[in-house]
C-alpha cells in the first residue's frame, strides 16, 4: 500500500517532511494518528485539486491550439479573395466625384459586407504584423471610398472616428457625485488577498476620476509592512501586477474596522464613528454609491476583523434606513464571500434602488486565486493567494474596457462566466444578482468613473475561455501555512508553523465534531446532520428569527470556542436549530454536554475578540 506521502505526491514533489510523528504534542497515539490523518486528507485534497485543474487546463490548451491552427488556415484561404474584392472596390469607387450626393445603396451594401468580413479577418489573425497589414489595407480603401460618400448618413453609421468625445460627454453635475465604500473584512497575512482586492478596487476608482474625499476604505492594514511580505510597502493583486497599495486612503484601520463604524459611514453619521479619518458617505439625493466588500462569509453573515461580524438582517436594515433618508439616487453593491448570496436571498427588497451581485449563491464557497502552485502563480517569494476569483474578474474587466460604453449587465455577464470557470462550475461559483435589476442597464462609469486611457479601447473579451485555478476560501489559510512550512528552514520557526497548522486542524476537527454531536443530541441519532444541513427553497431567507440565530452562535462560542472564519459555515446549522423551535436552554445543555471538557486556549471568544454575533 502506498504511503500518505506517496498519495500526496504532486509533480514529483512529495510531502516528505510532513510526517505523522511531527504531530505529537502530548496527545495519545490513537488521537494523534487521527488528527494527522485528517490533516493529510485536507491538504491532499487541496493539492490534488490543484493538480486536476492543471491537467484540465493543459487539455483545454491543446484544444485551443487545434482551433487556432484551423482558424489560421481559413484566414489564409480567404485572404486572397478579400484582397481582390477590396482592390476592386478601391478601383471602382475612388473616382466618385466629391459632389456626388450619395452613392448607390448597392455600393454601401457590398462595401459594408466587405468591411465586416475584413474585421473578422483582423480578429482571426494571430500575428500582430498580420493584424497591422490587414488593418492598413482596410483603412486605405476606407479613405478612398469615403471621399465619394462624404455626405451619406449610412456611411457615418458604418465607420466612425476613434474618438467620440462629444457623443460620450457627460455633465458630472447632472449625474451627481460618485461615492465608494471599500471593505476588506479580514486580517492576517494568510488573508493577503482581501486587502489586495480592496487596494486594487481603490486604484480602479481613482483612475476613474473619483476623489479621495468620496472614497472610504476599511482595511486592517497589517499586510503591506508585515514581516512576511517579501515586498515591504507593496501589495499586488495579480502575478504580474503593479503595486496597488500606494496612495490608498486608509480611513479605518486596525481596531477601527468594525461593523458599527461601517454602518455609521454608510448612513453618513459622522458623530457615531469611532476613530479613523471621520469620513462618511455624505451623499445627496442625486448621488450614486458603490459598495465593495471582500472577505470570508457564511450563511447570512459576512466576516469582520473585529467582532461582531456583519449579519444579513442588520445590513438589510441599514440599507432600508439609508434609502429612507433620500440621500442617494442609486446604489450598486459587489460582495466577495462564501455563501454571500444568503445575505440577500429572500431578503433584499427591489424598491430601494439598489442592485447587488455576489460571488456565490446561498450555499457554496467563493474562491481564492493566483495562489502558490497555480497557473498563473504568484512570484516565487509569495506564499499566499494574491486575489479572489470574483473580485479580480470585475476589476480586470473594468481596467480593460471603456466604462462609458460597458453596462453593469455586461460586466455581470463577464464576471459570471469567468467565476463559473466558463459555465463548467468546476471549482467555480454561481455569481448571483439581487435587488433592482433595472439598474444593470446603466453604464458602469456612473459608479466606477471613467479612465480616459480606456476611451479608445474596443470591445474585447477578457482572457477568453481561460480556466482559472482556484482554492476554496476556507482552505486558503491551510494552503498558506503549508507553503510557509515548506519554505522555512529547520528550526524553532518551522516548529512553530507546524504547531499553528496542527492547532488549526485540531480546532477545525473540534468544530466539525461538536456540531455533529449537538445535532444528534437535539434531534436524535441519525437525524441531526440532515436537519442542521437543510437548505431552504430559493427565495426564502435563512432564518425566521435573527435574534435567535445570534443567541445560538453566542451560546456555542461560550462553551465550544470561537467559530473562526472556517466555522462561519455552520451559521446555517444554528439557523435551522432556531427554525426548528429549539429553546436556548436546550441548546445550552447540548453545548455543555459536548464541549465541557474542551480546552479552548487561544480559541476562546475572549482571545478572539469576544463573540462573532
């Protein structure tokens, strides 16, 4: 039988130094083996997933190469025919007098057809030199024929000048002020990607012309100058990306990144803000607001680096209050988190003039990307994921398009396709939309601004059909710890990393086992798992009594320890306990029976920032 190390082998690199014997921290032999086996199982699953993704990508690349060669053969075959046709058109119509009122309709039909076919050839051409040659020939003939059709409106509709400043000019005063609130809801170097996402979002908006006074940033700010950051003072969000940290207005950092401050900022209540820059969304009735959030989540909840977390009922109530003030025209919200759809599912009103998209539906994970061992991989000195799939998809789309032409709907579709790994949902998620969907017909620049450098950017597909390699958000911290362990030299630091990895896995095992046992005590053997894991029909909110949900979370954490970003997935279990009518006293008895002997240590609510609810 093959050993654990052999089964975990990936591309010839085995987990040679990660032996069960290294997990001995005063535990009994049997328990120690069980923990080790679980840790191997989790890590192997992550690594095998990466390997499978790499193999699938290689297969796709082979198919793409076959299509490319076939396309080039078609291009070569058509080239002579189209060249002859253009030469004929050039010869036939270059002599049209400048005073000709209009050329015959048959001419425009034939010329338009030729132009469209030539644009097709230019698109298909692989080599840049070939593209330039085809484009030059097309423009040459266009110039000649244009002399004879200068007064024709139909000609104007076929080919337009590159710049359309007058047609796209917008009165900013008429459209009001653009506001943005950017939130990274995590801390710690293992969560590098969330702050990288938010810093990148700031750069997109800044280039779009939004002013710092109208962009409010929440980030813990413990990444850029972290001792583990190989590029001190620099944060990147793409393997070949530039620094996105420079210039970011860090309005609320460290202990100031709280749900309470976030609520006050969105409502424009400057007197209710604690610490920070004091900036709030002081919007007027004609203004538009863009909110972007990136972090871990769970059913009905979004994480924050300082407890408590942000619960769906509170957030929706906040949006209702903001709408009641009449202090904005429309709002767009983008949310990157696991089960983020559950925050709005069956809950988000359509009459608040708010449009929302989420990285995942109500019952699935979102995904990190640009991680070590993936393709594309971060620079070799990085041990953590640089971005999140949904987040980098919308930002990289915004950076490569004219946002005065692209609609919110078009970006939604691009992000949906890329985040689903092009509708395969192979380690991808379902991007969802909620609220007032009529807003998505509007142009993106109304919320994200307009970068003049993209004025002449044409319609192009971003990374066409390129499957992204990703990791489950909740496993990204394990991947980070594993790569950090591998890269560290033998010694006390390596032992500390191993201890942290071991304790993380042990607490995960404790959470999994405790929830299962509590379910058995409350609903009977064999029934607990099905009741706790039940998902309500689409369109129905997670829980009927949100106060009960928070009380159950606190009860569990009091006796069994902090849920952590991993355990946030169990908020559905607590919601189902509430929906089943279990009283708090009965829940407390079950928690005490299951967790009474558990030594929380660093996992106690007091050491983790009190309670998450």
